[in-house]
């Protein structure tokens, strides 16, 4: 038997055992078919094209072939490197059909071109043959030869073996496409002599990109918000600071974070933006479906009509990159709220877990009326920190320590209007409220802080406790006796770290002050600024009447598209085999 030449993305043979081969691909999401509309989609499309690089040309990116400039994936000399790409789930010709369901066309930039390298062809003699065998998730990949499927999913059949003459092998140019995210296969290439003897065997891995959800350390490209009469001050601050990087959406549905989560699939020279559309299906659903454009694909995981509050995307966030337990997570880890009595739909969570690279963490949010992680947890970049970020978590004890030291007769009219506390003294003097919050701290916040401290290998210097007080929401429509922020949740914030620009965050103004008193005199603002890195340009915005009193804050009312960082095929191979 000829020696095996292979180069692995940390995944040897046995793909099925590791990637649950043979499933029906049902967690691949459903695509939206609406037409593109408005500047939001145009901006997103421009962003995608700018980041995709030369690989977005219609011919696709050449990987491992031709001897004239395939993608440098680090394969040793004399070994064929892996074939990498993004799933072909968008609609590059804008004909209303998913490109996977069509024969390749000129403007389809999501296929990866593969040809046998020059050194391989030099070893072929007249009369030799090359046998190609495809194994693994063969129903999730196709190898096109012209307009015909040579190997993989051909619709009614799935050919897995092809034999070529030496001349045909020399002229071979395949275009490889994938149906879904994080799908793997192996192409075995056998060099057969004229008598049929096996002279050499090469194995090439084929991988489609995982879907990666954005984290706060990635540079921000665009911010979306929904102007209505009551949030004009907040929207105007975003417009003033961000200019044309802020995009206004016309709707009466102001909760844009709940409807949309941006994610990315990348490969050498390729970028696919995924607008993950929640099964919430309120008026902003039409906006998300309208984002559909070349290299931008709205997709949904879940069944319409089965949504819970935890299916909204204030409950889907990502930690910054970190190393914990000796394992590096270069793209961070997804975290969402789930517990015995609450949680997002399993179709979505199974899909997220199958991506491997951002292994999800579940934290308890069942105690919250709305049940979202962004109500009491966040992360911000910190260039001066060894880890590069700070972990922010709400803290009841910090709030009472701060407020107990203030004059009790300080008027706080916003709280009088909305929460029934006209002064700081009335707020801190409510012993029933204090007891409730002490229980929240002990029963829910402290355990989650310790959980994430252990999961992320954090020490105390990495953690910032943000003062927070919660109140019971009687008649909460989502769960009995759930609570929500009484003090505006200042960690429900927006990180806008534009490349080559300042580190900016937009934070809910806590209004712990009398009317007519400026922000500089607000004790909660002073405390927040002192706790955050000096590099930040912090904008405290008025979200009170649109978001805060409706159990949300500034993060709930905005959405951010971000630039991909890192390369999963280089930095995350070790995670493919993690449980």
C-alpha cells in the first residue's frame, strides 16, 4: 500500500463520530426570501465586500491547487492543504433562490476552486489514473466539474468516487460548495499506475466555516437604531458621534437587539454575513428579511409561534477571546440565559453548539422577568489589561454601599415618576426592596459571577461590579415574580470600537440626581467612569422613557455589525474535537 500523505485541521479520519454525520442538516436554519431594501442593507453589503478581499471575485478562492497561488494554509511541502469555504446559502444573483439550489454562475463568489498542485501533476505518467473518493458529510458538499456534480450531493444521487485519466487530472478544476456551516468531509486522492497499482495516497480535508457570533472586541462597522418620538435624545447622540456609521430604521418596533444578531462565516478571501433573525417575529422581522443581499443572508433557527422571551437576542452574547483551563478560545464563547424553567429554543442552541469554535455557556436568567443575559452581564475591551477585557456584572451590594453614603434628601424625580421613590432616602429606606436585592445577590448574581470567573479563568482584577438594584415586576407577562432593573442597567451598553477610532461606549444615563443637575454630578456616572479603563470615551444617553421603563436599556434598542478578526482555520483547529 502506498504511504498516506495528509495534513489535518486537527481532525483525523472519523469525521462522523465528531460531527454527527448522517443528520438531516435540519439545524442549518431557514433562509429569508425578501428583497433587499434601504440603506441598512446597502451599508451591510458594502461592509461585507470591503472585508472579503480579493477572494470575493466570481471565480472563487483557489485552495491548494494549480501551483500558482492557492491559499497559504500552512501545509508542509508535498502535502495538499485543506479546502476551505463558506456555506453557499446566500443569493448572489438576487433571483430569490438560494445559490446552493442552482448550478454555479459567474457572480457566485461562495465556491472554492480546487486543482491538483503542480508537484502532484509532475508525478503522473501516461496511462496513470487518479481516483477521487469523498467521505464524511457527503450530502453537505458538492464538487462541481463545470456544470456537473462530480462528487457529493447531486440532488437525486450522491456520487462518492470518480476516476480520471492523467490528462483529465491535469486539466481538472473543481469548484467546491457547502450547504451548511461547519461541515466536514475528506477527499482521498489515489495515484494509480497503468497496471492499477496504488502509487500514492493523499487525503485532503474539506471544511465549511463555522458560524461565529460577534463579540465586543471586534471593531464596529455600523450601528442600527429605531428613532421614535420618545428616544430622540438617545438617537441624536448616536448620530452626532457616529455620523454615517449610525443607520436609522423606520419602525414602531424599537427593540432591534431582540430581533437580530449579526454573525459571520469566513474563509480565506471570503466573508458571509448572517443576519440571525429571531423567532420573535414582531414588526422588525420585515427589516431583517430586507437585509438580504449578496454576501448577506437572513436565517432563522426555530419554529415560528414557539418563541419564549429567551429566544430574543438580548439573550445571546459572546465573551471576548480568552484562554481557560489551558484551552484557547480565539473567538470567545457564546453565553445565553437558560435554566430549569426557561431558555431559548433547542433548534438554535443545538446549532450554536455544533459550531464548536464558540462552545456555549449557559447562565441562569430565569429570575429576570425578561430573562436576558444583557440585563446583568457584559464585557468591554481593556487594552491595559493582560486579558484585554473587563467582565462587567451587576452588583447589589455596590449599589447600596454607594447610595447609603449619599444625602437621603437628594431628589431623584425620574424614580419618583416611574418607580415611586422621590428621594434617595426613600429608595434605600425600603427594607422590603433591600431584602429582595440581597436575596438576588446571594441566590443569582454571586453564583453566576463565580461560574464565569471559573469558566473564563478570571481573577478579581478582571471583574468590575456595576451598581444595580432590581425590583419585582408584578404581572410580568413572561414569568411570575420576575425582576428587572430599577436603576437603569448601565452594563446594558453598546461598545462602538471603530477601527482606528477611540474606544466608545454608549451607556444608559442612571439619572440618580435632581432635575437640572448635569451628568458630572451624578454619583452613579462618576462611579461607572472611575471603574472603566481610562481609554474609553463614554456617552451617557437618555433611554428612560422608551427603553428603561419598558424593561430594557440602550443595548436592547441598538444593533452592531462588526469586522471579523482571527482565522478559525488557523487559530481554532484544536476546538473541533472539544466536547
